[in-house]
């Protein structure tokens, strides 16, 4: 009773109607409003709408309406929404000749009537009602303009519904889900075949489905399959014809454009176009000349010592404090990633050579670039570019990481005194030269050296772990001495250290050096054992690489053979180069290491 009294307390008064108009951006004057929102108000009756003669849309959903009344004077009404009410009978719609949309869903309708008098009705929603038989919806046949119908969630069923719905003149879209009608076998195909205008039945109806449904009704499954195949073939033929027509149209347009150009050229009316073409050709010629001049300037910038100057500029601009060494997964120090030693720009100078004499400083192109006409300007770096050098030795467990030569064709940074004063920029910035075949071969040698070094470190780590567990590691087979193989012998860091140590102790006995180096050589099936000639060649390479601060700096004292006479008579093969070993070049060391290197301690 309290609920009923609350509803009765909300009548549809003129004041309430004006207030609703004001709340929804309407007008206080009823005749000026074309929309009226009266939903969710609790009204039981429709009344006091006489002044609203220009209404085109009226919302009355979710109220307590039992009967449709008081609407016949709304001649301009197009849309009426009265869903979610208590309406049991359709009436009171006479005179709504312009009504197009009517929503009566979620009411108590058991029979449709009074709809045939709506000549403009196009959309009808009567879902979620109590329509249970074809007679309950037979009124729809008299709706001449009805195109969209929603009958979902009712109790409609039977084959008679197919014929009844197909009798609606303009019906093109229908929703019948939630009805017993959907349990009829092949109901969709039957409905599509019976309603030629149907374009939507719970989902869109396409041409291929319509042809297949019509073929199924007349000839069964085989006819349906044949209809689908024929439709696909027609589509392929149509697409092929469209593509051909498009290509023919393109060819025709090209031919017409070409003919117009020929006509203009023949009639002498193409002067502007000829002038424009000449201007474009002149601009293209200027671009080509400018590009050629730039290429010549770049080529001149790298001639002579130009590459070395670019390298000095690069390393000076990228000099930073070296990062602290970090152990690898085996707990040992790895080699640096082939980066040159870097210093803080604020430092005055860093001495890289292991034995730099204070009374004889060595100037480089970074601190004092030599003039183009001097003999020593960039000569050392030119020789390094022309020679095919081995990579610098890798670091061992005891020694600090040694910076290696950077990859690519750029020369290494200066290995003597690095000054913080940047060199004057070159006249023309030139990119580094392209990588050639020699550079690729050098990279392959570097990769092979790294593989050998990692294999050696792995074998050492396995032996160390086996010793820690108290077991004996399996012996590593050493390749027997053999004649010099065709492939190149690659020396690891540990092999170079052993070579330098034994060379110093034996005063250049290559046989002893070869035997000692073979002891630390990593076992490999594809690499032959180190021979005396390999040790001689490697020492010469290290000597040539290091110069005054390279491989020969292992020992500051010159190598002097005490048995020179005996060596000259008994081992003549060393006599031709024994003089070059009196002041051997320095091995590369890391920046900041102590000048005196004790190989006994490093061993």
C-alpha cells in the first residue's frame, strides 16, 4: 500500500511536465518542445499532454502505465518509447500517422492489435512479452511499412510462423531468438528462402548464404554445395574482369597522356616544360658535381696519415676512466672487449710504455701533430696499416686486463704519451674506409684467437675444479710436433708470455721456446703444435708491433748472448737476426701498470 500511495503521489501534472522540460534543456512553453523525457517517474496515466502538439519523441519507459491513452492529438510524433511498463493491450494510437518507431518491449502483451492503423510504422519492438501463437502477431501483416521487427524471448513457434512473417510486405530485419521457433530444423535457411527481402535474421544475411539457402530448399545439400561453388567462381571471374578493366583504363590514360605530349612537342607549345626540364637537368648536374667534390675531399682526408689523425681525434674525444675489472663466471679476469685504454680528460699525461725514459720523451701526433712535409709524420701508423699484424695477447689470470687493438680499419690509439690537448680538427670529416677483404681476414683471425683462448681457460678451470674436489683431471692431449702446417698458428696471451719468458732466459733459443710454448698451448684438432719457426716469427711480429714500447719491453736490459761465438758456429740460423734482439720491442701492457714486469711472478 505504501508503494501504491507513493506512485499515486506522482501524477503527470502540467507543472511536473514543465519541470521535466527545464531539466532536459527544453522550453517552458509546451508548444516549443519536440522531445519530452518522462521516464522513471512512476506515472500511472498519460495526461495533460494536450499543449505539447509539436512533440516528435516521447520517452515513457519504466513507469506504471497500464493503458496507452491521451496520445491521439500528437500528430507530429515519430518515436514512442513505452517499454518496461504494465501495458496488456495496444490501443490509443489512432491518429499517429507519422509514428515510425514504437517500443513495447517488456510489457504484458498477449496479442497485437491497433497497429494496422499506423501507415508509417517502420520499427517495432515487442520482445519479452507473452506472445504465444501466430494469431497473436497476425496484425503485423497489415503494417505496410514495417521493416524491422524484434520478437525475441516470446513463446512463438510452429511452421506457420514462417509463412506469416513472409507475408509482411517490407520486412527486411527480424530477431526471433529465444522462441520455440528456433528449434525447427534448418529454420534459418527456410526463413531466408521464404523471405526474398530478408537481410538480417539474428545476424546479417549475405548473398552467398541466400543463394545456398534457396538451393537447399529446392535441391537439398548437393544443390547447396553447387550453389556455393558457382558463387565463388562468379566472384573470381568478376574480380578478374575488374582487374583487366582497370589495367585497360590505365593503358588508355597513359596512351592519351603520351599523345598529348607528342602533340604539344609537334605544335611547339611545350616551351615551359622544356625550360623546366633544362632547369632540373642543371640542378642535377650541380648536385653531381658537389657530390664528386665531397668525395674527393674525403679521399684526400684519409691519404697519408689522415686515418691516423682521425683515429687520434676519435680516441681523444672518447677517453674516459677505465671501469674496474670484473671477474667472469669462472672467477677470473676476462680480456677487454678490444677497446683501447681510456683515460680521464683532466689528466695531464699517461705514460703507456713500460720503459719510458724521462730524459727522452716521445711525442705523438695527438700531443704535437707533425707537419705534412716531415718524414716522421704518421709513418709508424702507415706501416701498421700496411702490415698484417696479429692481435695483441689476451690477459691471464694474474695480470690485469690489457687493452687490445680496436676492430675495423681504424689504427690503434697512441701507445706512448697521451696529452689532453685535442688535435686540430681535420679540414674535412671523412667516414672510415669500407671494410675490405684483409679486414675480414683479420676479424676471422681475432675470432679464432678468442676461441683458442677460451678453450684454454676452460681447460684450466676444469683442472682447478678437479683439484679442489680431490680428483685428477683427465690429461689433455698435446698435439705432437709436426712440420709447419698450412694454416696460421695463433698465439694466446699465455703463449706470448711464456715465449717472452723463455726467450729472455735462453737468449733466443727458439727450440726451447717452442717446447715451453707447446706446454701452455690449448689442445685443438685443427691447430698444429708450435714450432721453432713459429716462435721466431711470433717474436719478430711482437718486436715489429711494439717498437720502442712494445714486445721488447719485457726486459729493460738488452739481450746479449754470452756464447756468441759458439752460437755463431753451432746455430747459424739465428745469426741473421740476432742483432735485432739486442733491444727487443716492448710487450703491450695495460695503462697504469708498473714499468718493470716480472715474468717469474706472472708465471
